């Protein structure tokens, strides 16, 4: 199997949650491969900072302020991209949050925020990408950044509805594959499910857990964001007749 990113050079990619961690690493590597990348994030100034660091690379990074839990933000971002950069060829649904609450005494608004970002935002962005790819007859690729928690519920305290939101992503991946096949569209769909990753998702969402758990996590081997970005590029590099439906990536020795 020939692995190559050549067919994507000069093409447009949208990466959600591109301000830090996995999203920033994916955006960076795509730019280095020569793509025109639109990074969506609430903290768009951080995407702008990354764009400055990437000046002189083969591709270019554009920063767009958008909250993935808000449909109007997503629609505006896709319209801006089409009008100013070009039709999207790759969508990486990376934006995701975890909120500090539980199921027994749960905060309804925090539950909703998790599902609005991790599930509804992903669905809206996917819909808009497929709409453009279908209209422009683009053989595109959609990648959902999922989690091992979307396949097995980890025994970690305080995850509340987060695993359920990721289980939804697993189901949505297969449902979309079936819809695309039914319509005869040549658009690939892939779920990438990392294990423990050293990112800002916990700190960014003010997710506080007990001290014993924090110490346990410090001793746990972790992936870094670049490892996950590498897996995304691998998926994109496969020949047209190859579709990686699910790619699970864990740190070596992870007990979960």
C-alpha cells in the first residue's frame, strides 16, 4: 500500500478545536504537508499565533472564531471558508469537551453543553462538509476524533455523560458510512480513538478531580498530541480504495 499525502496538497481542510492540543497538532501537520487549513476555535487568537509560526510552510493556516456548540457559528465558518479559501476537502471534527459534574446529581446545562459540542456540533459540521463535497463532486474525507471512551467506559471518576457522547460518535461514524455508500458518494469517514493523551481538555474545561486520581494520572503513560496527528495523516495518506473505518491508538502499556 502506497502512503502519500500528495493528492491533498493545495486542498482545503477544516479542523475544529484547533487552538490547542490535538487540534493544533493536526492543523500544524496539515499545513506542513501543503494544505490550506482553516482552524476553528473559541480562542481564535491562539490559532492566529500558530499561523504566524507556520509562515513559510508549504500550506497556510487561517484562524476563525467559532463555538462548535452553536450552529450559526459553524454555518458562518463554512461559508467564510468557501468564499475565501475554497471548498472543503477534509473535515477533522476534533472539538470536544468534558464538564465537571456527575450522573446522580448532575448539572443539566453541563450535560447539554457536552452533547452540543461533542455530538451536535460534530453532526452539523459533518452535514455542511458533505453538502459542499457533494455539490462540488469532491472525493473528500471526514475524520472524527473519538476516544477509547467511545468503545469502553473507563473506570475514571466524574466522566458523567462524556463516554455516552463518544459512544454516539462511534455510532455516527458507521451510520454516516452507510449513508454515503447508499448515495454512492466517494467520501471517506474515519473514527480515530486515542487513549490517554497529554492535552489541555481537562484544564480548559475546569474539570477538577480528586488528588489521588491526579497522582495516578501523572504516573500513567500518555500519548502526545503529535501522536494523534500522525495517525490522522496516516489515515489521509491511504490510497483511494482504502478506508480506515476505526483507528484506535493507545500509549504502550495503558491498562485501560
